[in-house]
C-alpha cells in the first residue's frame, strides 16, 4: 500500500453549483471528503486515466439527471457566469 505524508492547504474555489452537487454526492457515496475526491480525480487525470469505472459513471449519470446537470466536457472553459443580483439595503 502506498502512503506518503502530504501538506494540505485550505483553498476557496468557485465551481458551478450543479457540478458541486454531483461531486458531493459521489464523495458521500464513497465515504470520502470532497477534497479526497478532487485529489483522486486530478491524480488520475494527470496520468491520462479515468477516475471512474463503468458502474461509477452510470451512477454519476443518474446524479447528473437528479441535479439537472446537462454540461459535458465540451462546456469546459466556455461557461459564462451569471451576474449576481444585488440585494437592496433597507
């Protein structure tokens, strides 16, 4: 078993809301933290590998449907953020 000591840092990242919901559900299903899930996905991607097998991809497709996530890899780097509405101060 591979083990290494790492130093983790807290970061604030902005991410599309539905993507985050699906990621949280996948992490919860596998009893992982969101950070652990992200690290695993990235480490696989760095090696040109998929982090998910066929069964997990099927589950992710179901979760995407539940959370109305219709984005795919083609949307990467093309998303336009909706402007936040300003609240009136009373």
